[in-house]
C-alpha cells in the first residue's frame, strides 16, 4: 500500500512537473530592478514575493531581503508577504527600490475559510479561531492535533502516557452528546473526515487550523457540526517560487516516572515480617517494569517541493514519522504523501484545484494496557526474568488475574491503517461576483488489525494453544457538492450569498477471522490455517452504508464595516433515521457590531479593533445511530441442532426503534474580540450556552415488554455553558528582542438535565445510577466497584462513592476504610442508591493553556504549558496496590506492608484532586544567517526541545493527565493501565532551498 | 419533502451519478435481513420460530443460559443454599462480597445476577411470544397445515419452562403472552396465577409433543419433548404447596398452599399428580444408568437416564460450561490445560450428608477431596509441593488461613474433556438439566407425603452406586438423599424451600427470614416499570 501510494504519487507529480515546466515562460526584458525588503524594525524580510503585475514573472527575496528581477521599464511590481500589507509600485525606469512592508497588524483581511464560505475575518460574526503555522506547537509533534494542543480556549486535547500508538482525544466545548458524535468534524481542504483522516496528514503540511466553536458557524455543517468543526487548510503551491524544504526532528525518549513496587528484597522481608506461609519465592530478583523498557526514539522527516506561477502551481510532500516506544515492541510508523495542483484558465474565470493525500500508519501496540501494566507492577519480583526451559514463562499459579508481563510482551498486536483521498474542485466565475463551484471527494480507508497470542504464554495457553486473529475494515466515503455564490459590495453594503447542494455516501465493510490451537509460533498471525480450531462465530463479515443529502443557503451581510449579520439555513436528510424523521432543519443566525469603527471610537488610537458578537444556531447529531437501527431486521443469533445438523438460526438482535430522529443541539454564544495598542494586546472573551435535546442514548428499558434491556431512543436533555478567555500580549518588541505571552482559559459546566421522556406513548425513564466505569483486578470482579457514573442533575461523569471515615484498625492489626452509614439507616450498604454520594466530577471545570515565546537576535525560546483544575481522579491504582489482602500473590507498593490496609472497598479514600499544570515543552531555536553559508539555501533553522518537562500536581498517582474528557469506562479513573511517563529530548532541523 | 427528494436526485446525479437516486435516503440492508426472508419456506419457519429458541438455552456468557454461565441462574440456585460456597480467598473471590451475601441470604435487591437472570428469562419468553404470534398468523393463513400447531405447542412448552424458572426464583412475575405489549400492560401476577399458567400451558402442549428422548443425538436432540414436559409437570405438582402459596412470609417459611392439582380437567391431590407424571416418564423407558459417572462424562448423549440436557460440543455449538473451571485450583486447571479459578467448594453440610451415608462412594464421585492427579496420572504440584484440597477448612471467608487457596472440596462430577477448548469453557459433555434419578426421588417423596413408603425408589438410587439400603426412610432422609444424589445440580434451593428449611441456620450463617425463599424483583425492573412492586421483605 505504502509503495503503491509512493509510486502513484511520484508518477503523478512527475507528470504535473513536466506540465508545469512547459508553462514556464521567462522572457528577457528591458531592465533589471534590484531592491531590498525590510520590515518596520529594519529586519530583512526573507521570502517576500516580488511579482511583475499581471504576469507570472516573479522572484522571492533572499535572506537579506534582497531581490533582483528583470521587468519592462513601464511595468509595476507587487511585493507581498504573509501578515504584511502588500505594496504595488510602478517601476518607471527606476532600478533600485528600498521597500518597507508594514505588518498587517489588524490582520483583519486575512482569508478565513468558514465552512463553505471563504471570507475575510472582517466579515465574520461567529466565534471562529484560526491558528496559523507560526502559532502551532513545536518540538515533537507526531499527530496534527498535538500541534494545536493548549492553543485554543474551549478546545481540549488530551494524550495519555508515552505510548507511541495512542492518539490524542479532542473535545470542543465539552461533551454534548451521550453516545458518540462528540468528536469534532474535520474538514481538510473541503473533505469531510474524522480524526483518523487528520492523521493522514503530516503535521508540517498543515497551513492553518480554523476552529468553529459555536453553532452560528457550525450549523453550516448541519448534522455533522454539532461537536465543533476543525477546518484544516494544507500548504499549497505558491506563485513565483520554486522551493524545496526539509523539516525533521530526531528525539530520544526515556522514562521519567514509573510506579515503584516492592523490590525482591523488600518483598521477601515483607513476607517474612508478615508471616505469609504461602509465598512463592522464585529465587531471583527482578524489576519487571524495568525489564520491559528500553530507550525510545522518535523521528519525523518531511520533504516538500513545489513551484508555480499565477496560472498554475503544484506542491508535493512526503513524510515519515517513526516512533519506538519505551516499552519493548511498541512502535508507530506513519508514512504520508500529498500532492496538490492548481490551475487557472480562461482569463482566470475557471479555477481547477486538485489534491491527493494518502498515508499508511503501522502501529505495534502493547496489547491490553491494563492487563500488561497491572501484571508488570504486581508480578512476584522473586521470579526470574528468563523463560523456563520448556519455553513457557515463570508464573505464580495463584496469581490468576495477572500474567508474566514479559510473556505478555511477546503478543503481537499490529494495526495497519491506510488512507487515500483524492478531491477536486472546479470554480467558475460567470461574473467577478457570481461563482459556481463543484467539489467532489473520495476517501478510502483500510484498517487491518492482526493479533497473535503465542501458545507458550499464559494468555495463549488459556486460549487453547495460541490464538491468531485478523480483521479488516474498509470504508469508502464519497462526497460532493455544488455551490453557487454571489459576493458584491454596493456602496457601504457588502453582501455574500451562497447556496449549496451536497451529498455524502458512506460504505463500510469488513471481515474477521480467529483461529486457535497452534502447534508453532512461527507463523504468528500470518497463516491462520496453522490453527487447528475454528468455531462457529470465529469467521465474520459485515457490510453497511448510509447516505446524507443536504441543502443550504447562507447570507452574510455587512454594512459600513460596522454591522455584520450572517444567516445559515441548512436541511439534512439521513438514511439512518426513521421513515418519518429523515430530514432535520438546522438554521443559525449571528450578528456582530464592530464598535471600534463607530465614529465615537474610531479616533482613539489605543483601540485597534473591538467587535461584539452574538449568535444562535441549531446543529444535529446522528452518529450514535448505526445504519438499519430504525428497522426491525434479523441477524444470525446462534447455532443449534436441527435434525441432527448444525444450523444457524435468525432473530432480532436488538430492540428496533422506528422513531429514531435527530439529536438537536441549540447553542447561544456571545463574545467580544479586541485588539489594543497596535495589536500589542489582543484577545477575546466568549460566553456560550448549549442545550442538547432528543438526546440519543441506549436507554435502560424494562424486560418485558422489551426483548433486550437497552433501547436506542431520543429522550433526554443536556446542558452546557462556559466562558472562554484568550489573551495575548507583546510586552517587548524591538529589533533584537521580542517577548510574547499568550494564554487561554476556559470554564465549562455540564449538566445532564433529564433522561426520561415518552417513547411511542410509553413513559420511559432510565436507571437512576448509570455506571460508566469500575475498578478491575483480583478481588474486584462483580463487586460494588462502581466509581464513575452518569446521573441526572449532575455533570456527565461524576464520582459516586461510599465515604470512608478514614483508616481504622480492625482489631487484628490491619486496617480497613470504615465506610460511613450515609443514609443513617443503621446498616452499611454500598450498593447504588444506598450509602454513596456524589463526590466530585471527572471533567475539569477549568482548562488553561499558555505560551511564552521570546526571541533574542537569531535565537528564540518557547515554553508551552497546559493545565486543568476543579476535577478529581480516582486512584484505583493505589487502591489495588495498597491492598495487603492480595499480598503476597500480588506485589504491593513499598508503603503497603507498614500501612497494612486489608481492604479493597471502593471508597472516596482514594479520590484525589486532579489539578495540574504541565510544562508541555521547552524549545530553543536558532535561525542561521544563511547568506554566510550558501546562496542556494534560503533558510536553515535548528531547534532543540524537551517535551514533557514537568507536571506540577498534588495527585499522588503516576500522572494526573488521564482521560478526563471522553465519556467512557476509564474517565477519571486511574486504574493500573497507565503507560509509563516519558520525556523526549529532540533536535529539529528545517531547511529551505 | 417531495421537493427535497427531487433536489437530492439532481444532486446525486450530478455528484455521484448513482444509478437510482430515489433510493438515496432509503436503506437496503445487506448484512441483516428483513423479517419476510425468515419465514419463506417450511424449513425456515421451523428454524426461526422454534429452533431459534434452542440457541438460547445454552449461552456464551453474561449470566445467560439455563445452565447459567457465570453469575446466572445456576449460581442463584446453588450458592444461596447449604450445599455450596464460593469462599473469599484473600483478594480472590472477594468480588464485593457478592458470594458472601448469596450464602448469608443478605443479598440486595439490586444484585447483578438477579437482573441478568430476569432479563435472560424474559428475553427468551419475548422471543417465544414473537414465535407464537408469527405461528398464529401463519395458522390463520394456512389452517390446513398440520405442522404449525405442533411448532406452536413446542414453543408454548419452552415458554412454560422459562416461566417455571421465573416462578421458582421470583414468585410474583408479569405474565406476558404477546409480543406487541406496552409497558403499561405489563402487570404482575400472584405466584399462584403464574403457577397455574405454567401448568395449563404445559398440559395443553403435551399431546403435540413428541415422546422422543431429547438427550439423544438426532432429530429431537436438545428439544422440548414430552418427557421433559412430564418432568416439569411432576416438579410443579410436587411443589404445588409452595407455588400456590401467595404469602410465603407467614407460617415460619413452611409452604402452606393448596395440595390441589388440576389434571385432565379434574382436581387431584398434587402427590398423586406427581406420581402419575413420574410414571409417565418411566413408561417412556427411562432408567438409571449403570454407572453414576456415565451421565456426566464425554459421550453422555448415550445416557439412558438423562431427560433434558444442553448439547455441548466445542466444534459444533457455542454453549459454554464454567463449573469445573470455577472450582479447580489454578495448578489443577493448568495440569489439564484449562483455566482454574480456584473457587466453588462443597459446604460442611454437604460433606456431613455424604459422610453419614453408609458405603456411599458419591462424595468421591462428585468431589476432589484431597490430593489430585493430572491427566498423566502424576500428582498435581502446587509450586514445590503436591496440591491437596482441604474439604473441612471451608468457610465463608478463608482469607489469611494457611489453607486459603486449598480450602474446600472441589466439584468433579463432570469429566474434564481432554479435547475442550477456550480454556475449558467449550467441551463436549452435555450439561444435564434433568435426569431420571430425580424422577425416582420425586416419586418417593410424593408417596411418602401421602403416607406410603418411598424406600423402593430411594434404594434403587442408592443401590446404583452401591450404598447401603435405607429402611423406613423419613422425609428428612429423603432430603439428605436428594442432597447427595443431586448435589450441585441446581435443585437444592427448591428442595429446601419445599421442606421449609431454606432459611434454617447453617455453618457460618444464622437462621434467616422466610421472605428470602423468593428472590427480589430486580430493583432496576421495578424502577423502570411503575406497575411492578417489590416482593415482600425487600
């Protein structure tokens, strides 16, 4: 696949290259103009574009800001650079120019892609945040999401531990849906995708991220936009420049924090002191956690090249990100390739844009984090690290819930994930104001998971002499739209109207097979025929699909650069919904007042810009619904004997709900954007309030009359509100020294308002206490170990726990947690609804991100921080590892024998505050003075970074940076599954020719 | 709407050039099929109205199945009485003290196994209702068809089997007989109504059911045949005083319902009915197997004693079996290449019952009581010493004692299938639900309750294993005999309730209140359906 992409894209790029080269036309002209481009501080501007107006004749400035261009004596030249106000100068025979470009401090006319519309930031009335390349995170960035982590208020990106294979999670303005659809929509150059597709891009190929947070803008995407939209524009070819760029980092990773359990000597002494007669002593001294580790490394290389003129341009890029995790055998490789070509024809009336990108990502996972790390920590340290002579691994036969961790590392668990996208757009201008464009895109994804559990380890023996599995999942996504837009200024009126028709088609299919009973481990998962046992149900396949059809109208109106209004009207039809509920209507409206352009403020020099915004809109969500959920359909239900023959029977696999409809989110947003003192201080403040109704959820329903105890239905209601503040300031800005500080803080409050309603005339209300997650491990199975819950009247993900009155001596010298009789009924009963209380929430109330960057001459330094406050973490790891009841079969923490707690009741004793501030990275950069080196090189930049510098926290566990935003069984629960914390030291090089 | 569709056609044509665009928002399922497909031929009708219910009798997990996978029906019938324990062993089997609560009768109304048993039993009842509704409509369309009434009777009997379990566990349960029922129509019936319903349904189905032995491989393998229905009717008759008693909290827990039993349109004494049903089974040719173990070993399809079994075969079916895995020590399981969860153990009461029976080999036939050997005949090693179970060290909580991991005699009634898969969960010994020894003991009991001697039947059972004959056996002797013969076969709780002894004190547990003889309606179910009320005492 990888090679295919390469050879394919290489061939295409070659063709494009040849085509473009033919178009190059450089004519000998009358005079040669020379010049120098500087900014207001006198620093040369490198890479500014100098172009003869109306032609393709151009060049870019060198490292000293110098250029030389041959033009007709009566022509004009245009000098431009991103972020600066362009200038056009008549040559008039003049041969020498000294040009000072002014920074476009207002940055208002920057092009912003807001959904289907492309406008300038000036005309936007919703809450839109744009992150440009220079504002993205540096250091080790292996996933596009990491490049905006901590950058935008209200956008929370979280990556746990040092596992190279784990991908970050993201929430835009928190959780607004209970079942799926909480990931934002990703739109890459117009292509709809998910977070997986985003990974098909090399982070360095991304030019900008635009985050649409509030419904007045996300409503453009109707049913896809409910959880926010991340619009990604990638780097394209530029006019007037031939460039070649290399961007790379190399880093070394090491563990900086680990869970330390009793070592072999401490273990033996604890056994002796405690008088444990049944302890197993394997005669060795092993630190299994250490045995599993190695030095990790991470590499990121990307080469891009491109060229172009005003008529056509192209750009190609290939990249590889490689990471070897600190746990033996865990690694990740992501190969990416990308090609874009654009062309204008017929007097620029027709614009053709074409893009392709593809990736192949290979992950080798640590199989089952919880099992592996639980095993590593609690495995008997007196057992040897080597295999037994018969090839099996030493095990403590009594330790049923854990396996030899080194044996577990021989499990092969691989994922191959390939994406290929091709998209194209034709835009035709009937008049300068009226444009028709047709866009089409195709995305193919193939994901293959291969697992082999060897026959000589405990897990493999348990499966019946080894188990191999292979599953393959494909998706084909087609989308296309036709837009007609009209943009016109009438005097002080600016009007922008857009109409859209769109279709999306999603097809999924897959195949899976398991085989057990392997005589040899030689084949791994590569030859399933080597497995002796294949049973009914071991071979499966599926195929399903759904379609969405949409229509939209958008009106953007501005009067006198002061009053802005935007209205979006969108209707979506989805095939997944019930017969009578297929269509949903998602309108939105927003208005803004640019108060700084009013006469009474216009002349105040300190104020650069102040805009007040308000918006309201509806978005829909249907992601929780699987295709065919609304239909009563039959599936194979099992195998039985009919007339002595094995026969498969069919039946209803779920409670069908023909009334399934759109989950709807209504959001109100009010905010202000400001920049003061020539943009030395800028920022924005937003307040939002959203209410999700017809909440899709698998409601608990009574059996009978229902067949199954869950029914997917639209009932409940959820509310979110929050405040977001972003500030940035440049206290110092001189020729040699800059200092810029930016920070963002967001506060959010979530409440599950209701989970009841009427379904087909019947009152439905779900269980009062819906358990999300509990503690696992020896002695916990099936007990009252619930920790994190969903409850009406509370935020999603609250800790609902018994209260411990503190450790108490049970009279035998050991200690228990002494659970309080909260309901004062005379007995302690920790079942749900009895002696338990809501003890805190898992999701932080406040998130913050901060960045300090400074430049001294050619050196620059950046520090990025992130933090979260107001939430709690359940330390299930300590609860388990402090429990002397399981000792000596399971190893414990060094303090455990002296504290002698013989209790594993889940109580609030191990509920801790989760507040933290983390220094994500520190990067030192140096820009070489390349003119002293070589004329060919335009830029060389060298960086040195440290990622995961330090975490400030009072949390006693390994790390407070666990999953606290994604609703699931591990939300807020630190339970023995944490991959050790790693720190990465890296060097980066960026070189442009 | 129409406009929208027209537009979507235009769009689809323009962007995708789909062959047929009017269906753009219509679903055409590929990997699931519409209902019509499932009843297209007579074979498919049988398959999807009757055979599909048999896939539910065994189960793959989640506490489902009539054998009950882990934490299901079997467990609430077994670990709540005086024959078995899942002792807490340090960190193992603490499990939030679930097993202790079951043994101590201190279970809560929201205990998970009650909910999974309830949901499972009613799921199969719901599926049966769908089948019956479908068969009724097919019968209306085709009144001449002679197979449909037979199918319907079989489904009715299966549904009765499931209501019988609900009756036994939860007493007051809703009777739902149709598939299109609203929540508001689901109302509780008294225990006696449920009992009468089960009796009536089984009696109605009887004449349609085939007399074949359902434990033999072939057409009727694993199916609800007439002997199975007879067996259930015998149980109903024997427990008539329990099931017709709508207030089980009075009379010190001893059942005081009616001894009337309706049979062939007449009221007869329930003991006579029980005897009659037992005789009907005998008349079909069932007898005791010559060896006790052959009922529980590989190839037990050939047993002449088994009446109703769950077909098991690792290669053919997905029904799972947990009970050997769950009892044997880790090292013991490893020696047989199966899991060992080192749990379930025989209670002191059961051990005593075995020990007081003269020349009775059944303790050794049913339990591992000391050192054990692996399949190769060599002793099973626990670390560097031989593994040895300590039957008398058993207690509710053995944490911290020297025999923490070895306390308790372990179940060995079922042969460990050397060809088992999935760590022992898939194996080829059919799980025995009902067998003829129980029929003999039922008949003995019914006779004794009428004042006659049950010695013949009791001694037939004892004689098969070579135990000394009893003479003038009392009802208490019979109860003991049932404990020994049918140990851990899921009948003990019902027996104790019938004898009014379920709440008596046992080792480590003081006497409990009579309300415990019926389990609570799962708390969630009561919360979700306002029509339902909780059983007394909870």
